[in-house]
């Protein structure tokens, strides 16, 4: 029912339908026979609305327009997020990103240069969208790496290890639990056991974060090298379809990377999802300044 109401509303608000309905109503009153004309106008409107709202092509057009609007809104949201991320990057990471964006722009230029004007359009939009997606993934990787580095700065691994070792040694010195243990001894034992469990969890979490950080650094190098290689190979091969296929292949290969970034949502605020509309990073003329 909600979908039918959507189509009905869109059909009714078509400007020529509103004009025709208004003209028919006015004609009914001007003619002096509204009791005859108005029912005919209403019947015609009902036939029109029923026919148009149930037509597959009309429904497809409405759905496409709605999808385009949703993508535009999502792209605007991610564009604001991209600006915030760029502002937060240090100088070195910003320089790496800007260099990669230049390479991606060269990829698009090369791809466009070998095609006739008639071949541009939807296919060109798809190619640009894929390149934008790679840039967006790279930018999120930089941000995720930096977020982990900030997390490491707040953690003193040696202190946690020392606390863990002291608790373990004291617990071992107490020996196994005995029936004759006093309530005070039992409380100390439980406190030490809780400390041991907590510090073990913190150390394990720290180790997982280190592994993710290393993985992100490797992925940053891989994505950068792959895009740079695409630019070099596309010049020699002069094959725009090769660019499209390789960019698509890289986009698919980073799905696990996006999943790993999504697991840090509580830390970074970034979510994973293949349906996310990437911002138009290739079309940015300038990027916000970064602190040194």
C-alpha cells in the first residue's frame, strides 16, 4: 500500500494533471452545469490515476527518481564526513592522499581520452563512481589507522602487563582455595582473579588493535600501489576497458578491509557497507588544510 500511495501522489502532482484538473473544474462551474461536468472530470481523473500509477514504466521512473535523490543525500552526508576526515589528517597522510587523488584523476583522464563522446554517460558515471569508491576506502583507511594510533597513545601496555603479573603472582602465592579460607581471604582472591581477567582482556584487545593497525598499513600500501600501477599500465595498453575491469576488481578485493574498518565503528564512527555512496572526491578542487 505505501508504494501505491507513492505512485498515486506522484501521478496526481504531475503539473499537466493539476492544470487539466483545475481547468476541468473551472469549466464545470463556468458552463453552468457543474452537476454534469464535474462527475465527468472526476471519472476522467480516476481513469488517468489508475492507468498511470499501475503502469510499470511510470513506477520504474518514480523509483529511479527516488533512488537518485537518496543517493544524492547520502553522497552529501559522506562528503561532509570526508571533509572532516581530511581536516583531521596529519600533513604526511594528507600528502599521500592528495598524491593518490591526482593519480586517480589521471586514470579518469586517460580513460576518457580513449573513448568517443557518444560512449560517455552512464558507463562513465559508473567508472568515476568506482574510482571515487577506491579513494573513499583509502581515505577511511587513513582515518582508521590514525584512530588506532590515538588509541595506542592512551594505553600503557607495560603498566597493564605489570598489573597482570603482580595479580598473578599474588594469586599463586595464596595457593588454591581452601574450605577454611576466611571471608577476607576469599574476597582478596576474587579481587585478584577479577584483576587478572580484566588485564588479560585489555592485553588481548590491545593485541587485536595492533594486528588491525598493521593490516591497515599493508592495505594502504596495496591500494596505493595498485592504483599507481593501473595508471602506468593503462598508458601503455591504451585500453579504457582494462581500467574499468581492474578498478572493479580492486573494489571487490577490499570488501574484507571495509569489514575490518566497520568493526572499529565505536572508535571511528565509520560504518561498513557496500551500498554506501562514496563522495565525489575526484571533483574536489581543493581540500581542507591539515595541521603539521
